[in-house]
C-alpha cells in the first residue's frame, strides 16, 4: 500500500480519508478535520469541525480518476 495518494497537485495521507464515494462520473474524498473548535459554559456548549473535500471528475481528470479507482482496488479486501 502506498503511503500517500497523489491527485494532481494534491498529496493525501490515506490515514486522513474519512469517506470516499466513487461513481461513473467521478469521486469525492472527504478529509478528516485537522482542527476541532467550540465553546463550553457550565457543562454545555458546542463543538464544530470543518471537513475538506477533494473532487475528481472523470471527464476533467481521467488520469487521476483512474489512479483513484486503481488505488481503491489495490487496497480493498
């Protein structure tokens, strides 16, 4: 298994991929948040996080789409 996944100019650590959907038109990769923020007052509060997404469209980026598809096949059990 490769340590990193390169998509165009982006290099992704697979450990940070929290969700990936792939279909005939392309794929969408959700990257786990690096930061969590929020506030607390007397036992109640709020927690927020911001997920980043990487989208690869088969029509626009066929090489990257094929690379992701191959990576999924190699790393599926």
